[in-house]
């Protein structure tokens, strides 16, 4: 256990006295609580407004809980970044994949969860419709070009999974083509993990009703008009088809080396904390150490003092 994990667990117990003896389930790592179980996936049976593992009493504690998490996440990311600079050939990398229906909050996660760490150690890629150049290559070509380097956290706002989601729903390529991509993705992710990249895949699970409310909220606020896209309503009409496509992608591509985590996304404060917590747990699991000095510290102290 890192110095942070023990310290923060105790802090939460003191701050939230009603949680000093939480249920056994709530004491498990969030990566266990949110990991997609093996077997058939029925998204309708998975709550979109639940708050599993949250160490507080709800939204009122969200800001304080996030503040408690920030120091550990910030330090773990700095250790990762430092390792990438000192030993780039062996330094680990982290890839955070964010997928979800429109308005599920991918941008909000980037702003609030990834915003907890130093931006110089983060590469964010937002995948749009592929260009003509990208279409001329294998579907993973543009994904590989955006992978994080040594010591970096890469964040994918949408990802290679679009090639088994929108292409399926919109019938952009023949079924014989997209249906073979599940196995390709699994093999590619397995190779990616074997080469030193930790993959954290988060499906932001928002409800149909909550999506409507968020779209209406954008139309009620002139400062949010820029976020509204009339095409979102067209995509919304395809909700059942997208649900089936996501269920297939989650079921077929949640593997031992790169599992899916289903993050309830109706409550924005929980969604943001959950993704940050998942990232912190995976960084903690890397057991990152500060790089040792490659110079004589005593000699350099003397040189600096004399300068």
C-alpha cells in the first residue's frame, strides 16, 4: 500500500463518521466495483445513477472528496512523467479510453478528472470522423499514431471502438468487415499491454432521460449553444441501435488484460471522481518510484553552494 492510499483511507474515515464501518463491497477498490462482469451485457440492467465506492455522503461531499484524491493522483502522475524522462526505454505508459453516448461527459471528465494532473504529462486525442488519408489505412493506423509515449498519460475522447459502433449503426462498412474487428481490437490491446501500456477503458453510462435533460439544458443557456449539435438528436433517435452496438463491444472486448469499467454517468460529480479514482488505482498499481540520481548528490550540493 502506498503512503497515499493508507493516509487517504484514514482521512475519509475521520471526515465521514457514518462511513467508519462501510459495507464490505464499499471497501473494495473501485476497479473491482465498476469492472464489467464476464458474460452477456444488458445495459438496461446497470444503473446509470448509482455511486458505488464513493467515500462520502453524496454531492455535498464531492468537492472535498475530489480534493482529497488530487494530491495522490498528482504525485503518481509526476512519478510516471519523471520515469519517462529518466528511463524512456522501460518507462510505463497509461492509456485512458473514454467512450459513451453523446452528453455522457467525456469532455467533463477531461476537464475535471484529468485536470487534476500536470498537463505536460498528458496527451489528449479527440477522434472525429476519419479523414480520407486515415480511411486509406487500416482502422487502427490513426489510433497507433496517437498512443502515449514513455511516462505519459494518453486520453482518448472516443477511440478505436468507433469502428465497431458508429460504423455498425450507420452501416458505414459491411458487417463482414466490422464484425471481425472485435478480435483485432482484442489482439491489438493485448499486444499494447504486453509492451508496457496500462489500458483503462471507461464506458460512461448515461440514461436516455438524462441525455434529454442535458440537451435541453444546452438550449436553455446561450453560453452552452456552442456545445449543442442538431445532429445529436438524429443520433439520439438511434439509441436502441447504439445500445446494442455498445453491448456487443463491451461484451466481446472486455478482457483480462484490458477490461471495461462501466461508470454510472447520470451524476456528473460521481462520474468525474470515479474516472479519477480508477486512474489513481491503476497508477498506484504500477508501484512507481522516483528516479534515482545519476550524479553524486553531495558533490553537486557543494558545487551549487560554491556557485
